[in-house]
C-alpha cells in the first residue's frame, strides 16, 4: 500500500492542493494527514473541508496541537503559535470545530504508528528533533502501541531516524525524490515535514510517500503559489510575518 503522508498544512490551501495533485501522480492508495490542519494560514475552512472529504474516502486524519488550540483557544497566551487561534476559531463552523475536536491523537496500521508529535505522550506535543527524542518516541511506540515504525510531523523538517545494530537512533537527512529504504526489520521514526510552512529556508511544500510493500519512503518537495497563500493571510489581516515567511521557508 502506498500512503501519502501530509502534515502541518496550517490552513495553506495552495500548498495542500499542490501536494495532493503531485501525490495523485504517484499512484497512492491512501491519504494520511498528520495534524495541524489549521493555524497561521488564511484558509482554515477550505482545508478542514478537504480533510472531512478525505476521511469520508477512508483517509487517516489525526489531531495536531494547532487543531486543538483552534477548538479551544488558550486564554492569555501571547505566544507566536497561538496568535491566530481566536481568528481561526471564529472562521470555522461549529461542525468543523467538532470535526477537529473529534480527531484521534494516533492512528495504527499494523507496525506503523501515525502521530502528530511524539509517541511519547502524544497529548503533550513533544518534538522529535534529535536522536534522543527519536529514541523516546520509538520506545514508547513499541511499548504502548506495539509499533516498530513511526511517522510524525510537528517539526517542519524531513528526517529519518533509524536503529541499526546499536541501541541508539541514528539520523539521516533524505534527498527529495530519492527513495529511502525503510526495511521492516528495523525500527525507525520519520518526520515528513510541513506542507504549508516549511522551515528549512526553502519555500517548496513538503510531503512523503511510504510504500510498505516495497519498504521505502520517498520525501517530496513541491512548488506551489506561495504568493497566493501569502495574500490569503494578508486578506485575513493576520500578522504579516506569517505571509512573509512562506517565501523564505522559515
């Protein structure tokens, strides 16, 4: 089965459409959205509607921290991450908010676990951004979910951590478009990057395609109209920084 893995869309409809169009050319069998459908971007309603349609078609969709905040905006939180939550809440319909609220924190398919942040206390939104964090994620996935393989988002980077002959995870940075062997006998954690807000100083959207039969994952970068996405943010009168960062990839 070929699974298209998209995370951290952040209400960027243009990037989502571009990644989905690209994925459809790869002959995928199933969609998986790994959370943070909303937040920062200017098209939360449209993105949630796409997610609802995909669920109806059998997709896995899990909850991210920005989805949780959009359902219940934090009080007296002046952080950058929460700066668009009240606006997002106001844009969404009651049924859309209920959809986000009802999303699970994890999805399990055989030995594969999907989670927005880490398998280590998914509700606490830990970042898998180091070998140590990947170790904790992998260990909790095996102990709590009997999963040997984990795919996450949250960090807006594309990285593979794998456990070889030693006891600790090793880090590998994939090249876009080049398949990475992901053998079933090894334990690994993959971060698929961000569709709607890449942070590696490149503007192209990120997603990944996992082929569990072939035992490989391909990480993709997709060009999209980031100027249109930035204009949607400006039209919504959201902070200018969120518009500017799309072209800068940060």
